[in-house]
């Protein structure tokens, strides 16, 4: 007979109740419980249970098929757990403790990150960064290899029957598990488990294609009505601001949100580069004369001189600028869950400054997104001017643009520009907001998967690009709006990519071209619309390859490009995950090359390499300020690495040696009253206004840091 009865649950639960459905907290610790002592039909009645303590028992696994929709915190420490897959039904779980379970392996820890999509605290540590890496980066690389196995060895039977599909599924899964090699050997069990699941899902996607998109080319009027979302105005609350007083030595730091040191993000690996040139057979060696050696040296020296000249000639318009001096001004917690001052877990992902239109105040207004909220901040005062919350959403990206707003009802009515803010995230929906009038006027579905990045065309403000985790980039025309906020969305173009896009950049002088930074590389597309063609799909024109690819091995894959931005019309700054440098390279000289016919690959013409930090934390995006010749990128310790390119020209340019940063700004060490200093978090994103009066940095611990340029510095 099971030890757990209804009477026991009512005794051990709180608040005290007469019905199991009313219990929110349950303590069943140290009762020597085994799996057979936990009856699923009875426990399923705990529909309101939020916290459950099962520590100090003898459980080897969790009851399967036990669904507890409200459960957020589970303590299974000091048990005999062997199978973590039994926890799969607890999709809403946010915090889990599994300490002192001797049979839990590193692979089991990885499985939990994938099985529990909302898990953020594991054994008292914040694992959000590691979990996101496994769910997205690691999984995307596995999927690429799984697809390669399918395309090389398998195809669907003709005709398709249940019997043939069953046999095909078994063979394909077996082959994928044997041939896909990725990650360190310590997690090989996790990799095989994940490959088996993803291989079945991929085969299912081929036999059961998803339905078409919900957005039509010409949306009906019902999709263009004003969305009744009331923005929340900023209040000056102590819970949203952190003092910038430096902490004294010996004061206690907040340690509960530090990333787990024993579980770093798994290093990535990659197979040999496809389409690479085959090494030629070495010719018979001959002695090299002294004059030839001298000629080679002179040629190399000349090439390096021309290379330096190519870089620096692009900054002549700003050649007299001096390095700026930045000081921290505000630290805000404006994205907190339920406005809690204790929230140091919400990750902030994207920020951008408002274009200078309408009132001319755009240079000091910045939008930030993270969690379920979107904020517009006055950088000078530190006031949150607007705040929009969408329950159930998690925003990953935003973008500003300028569209026309007609004042009357007819087509001939006068129109004037207005700033519009677009934001998207987990739900695949794009929110359209007019912050000046305090109106969130609409939304449309851009994908059935989460949106990873948004970008407007700077020349055609009504053209919006959306990148999503279904490996697609879509170009939309959102048109303008009238005085009643009626609008119309039209799908213009679909770009196919092989992995989730992370950043989208349009060359300043060529807005019909697009650079796409993805999990598996950097790609170049042409987005010019063809009036006579009805085909809306388009493939990549070429892939940009970087020198660091030559250093790849089984433990390091440098293909993920998680930082991208234009410094001039031609010079691009990009960052490869796991590589401790930032590349400056020429787009025109790179794309002028003839790509490999099979892989469409060209080698980036690198002009300069900038020294950056060494880290295994992904998605630390860089940003550029072309008007000031600046590049800034945060690191995983809260620091900002700044590069003033016009100042770097004073240094001697030596090929192969990374140039040191102009300045590394330390984490400002904000203080919480009575709680000590806040340690440096990872800086996920940075943004600068065109004149570099302000810099906004976003952290993975729910902090917006505003830096301001100190006066007295000569402008460009």
C-alpha cells in the first residue's frame, strides 16, 4: 500500500485546506519514500501546487505522466535518482535541486536543460546561459549534422507506408547516432540521446509538413485593428534603481545568481570545412636566392602598408576626433518580474536608440527588451518613460524605424514621419508600437517559432526583416499608419538559412544587400525585389569564411557569429563565438571574389584584428558608432571593451597581431542597500547614439547600465 495518502497530503501541505486542489506548498521530505509510494492519480489532484520538497527519500525516478501545471520549485536532493527523463512532464518547472544524488552525471544535467524549457535555477545556481546554449546553439549544430546524414544516405520510400516508415525511422536514427560526433566525450550519452530525438523529429517533419503561415499577403482589416495594450508609465521606485557607490572590500556580494562554474557551456566542435581547397602536391624544392628573399619581404611590407591605408582611409571624415571618456550614470532594474527588486534572473537581450525625428529627442531615448516587457528610457534622467508588458511573452529583439502617418482619411491627406518601435520574441509575433502617442497599435505573426532578430531597412523605413528559429528570414512591408492606426502588412521575400539567424545588417550605402550572422556562419544575400518574378524565396549568394576556421578541432567550432555591425560603408566588425578577437574586414573586397561553386564560400578580406576577452559565453553582441569611429563589446564579467579606430591608427599595424583595445571599462559595481555589491554579469548587448553621448549596456541579470560621455571632449 502506498505511503502517501490524501490524509498525509493534507497534513503536510500548506495552506491548511480541506481539498488537495488548494495546496500550494508540500513537504514530504525524509519519509523514506520510493516510487511505488507516490500514486499518480492522487498526486494529479494537486493542481495548485507550486513548491514540493521530496528531499531525503529513496526515489530512483520521478513518477512518470505526473503533470503538475503550477509546480515551479522541486527539491529532489539526497535521493537515489538515476533517470532524469522522468521529469519531462514538469514543463513549467523553474527551480530544481538534485544535489547528493550519486548517480546523476554531467549528461543528465544537460538533459534537464533541454527537457525543462523554463528551468533557470539548478542546485541553487543560475543556469540560464548554459541552458540557452544547449537548447539553441548545441541543438542547431546537431540538426545540421543530422540533416547531412539524411541527405547523404537516405530518402523517403515511394510509396510511403507505415511499415516502410517504421523501418526507415529505425535505420535513420541508428545511423545518425553512430555518425554524428559533436561535443566533448564527457557528454556523449547526452549527445546520442538528443540526436535520437531530433532525428525522429526531422523525419516526421518530412512526412508531416506544417501548415502554411497565418499571415496573408494582404491581411484582412480585422488583423489591423488597434491592440488595446496600455503602456505602464515609469515610477521612480527604489526597487528599480541601484546605487552606483563602489562597494568596499569585504562586503558580501550577491552570489545566488552566479553562473555554475562546474557546468560551463559545452565547447563546440565542427567537421572539416566543406568545399575547402585540396592541398596541392609540393613541388621539388629549389634554393631561394638572397635577392628573392628581400623581394618577398618588401612585397609583404608593401601589402601590409596598403592594408593599413585601406583601413584608415575610411575614417578621414572623423580623423580629428579624440577618444571619449565615459562614466556610469544609471543602473536600472526596469524589467523585473512583478516589479520585484529581488529579480536578478531576467535576461535582457536587445537595445536601440530612437531615430532623431519628430521632437528631435531621439538621441537620448533608448528602448530595451527582456522578459515580458519593453521599456523606453530617458538616458539623461534615468526615467522609464514608457513600459509595455505582454503576459506570456519573452522579448528577444527590437528595432526602431520611421514611417509615414497620415492625418486624414483619404490617400491624398498630408502625412508626416513618426517613430515606430517593433519588438518580437518567443511567441513569434511582432508588436508594433508608437511610443510618442503611448499606443501599441498592432501585431502580426511573423513565424510559428520564436523570433531571434528584427531589423528595419534604413533607406525604406517600412521594410522590416524578421529572423526566426525556423531558420528563415522574412522581409515584410508594414506600410504606414493613419490617424486611426490602421495598417497593412505584406510579405515580400523569404530568405532560407541553414541555422537560426542572430544578427542582420544592411550595408549603409547598399540597402538591397543583407549580411546574416547565424549559428553556423555568416552569409550574404541580395534582397532587391524583382517586379516580374513571383518567386518570393531566395537563397544565399555567398558565405563569408574567417581565418579562425583553420584553428577548428573536435572541441572548438568558431562558425557561430554572435556579433556584427558596420563601422563604415564598407568596413564590417564581426565576432566569432569562442574566438577572443574581433575582425574588421572589407565587404566590397570580400564579395568581389569569385565564390566556390559548391559551397559559395569566400574568404573575408581581414583588415585588422582587435583583441577581446577569452570566454565560452555566447551571444555577447558588439555594437558600432560609425560617426565616432567606435566599437564596443561587453564581456562575461560586466566590462566594456572599447576600440577607437581613429586612435588605433597611431599604433603600428602588424599583420597577425591583434590590436589592443583603447580602453576596458570596468563593471561599475552598483550597491544594493544592506545587501552588498552586485557582481559583474555578462553584458548581452550594447547600443550607442550617433554622437556617442550615451551608451546603454544590458546584462543577463536584469540590469540596464547607462553610461554618459563626460563633457569637455572635442566632437567630430
